[in-house]
């Protein structure tokens, strides 16, 4: 199962390739931010991440509610976090 997971932008690491470092529940990963840079995403913004792309900007309350919901699912967030840890995205 694939889920969209909220994460917070902590750094833009490669503007030319639109790569941002995002904190997802304590795990920092690089994601492609081309879809949210059009919406003027900036450091500190919450974004919805799916398959290595930041898909949209979320407000913090929506992000926290989504994380809470995912934690309440039967292991959904933990499964996705394991996939992130095992991926080759740096």
C-alpha cells in the first residue's frame, strides 16, 4: 500500500533539480519539490509526500491530523516509514 505522508520542508538542497529535504516524523529525506515550488513552498511548510514527490502544501493542523490518523491505522504509517528507511532516496 502507498500512502501520502505529511512532512515538513527543512531545506532546499538543489534548486536546479527542485530537491528539498523534508522531515517526516523524524526521518529526513530528499524529495522532488517541483510541484510545490510553483505554490511558493518555503522552509517550514508542511507538504504531502507521495512516491518521492511533494504533491501539495498543507497547513500544520491538517498535517498533524493526517499523521494522527495514519498512526491510528493498523500499522499504515509504520509500514510507510519502513519503506522510506529502506529506499535509496538520500
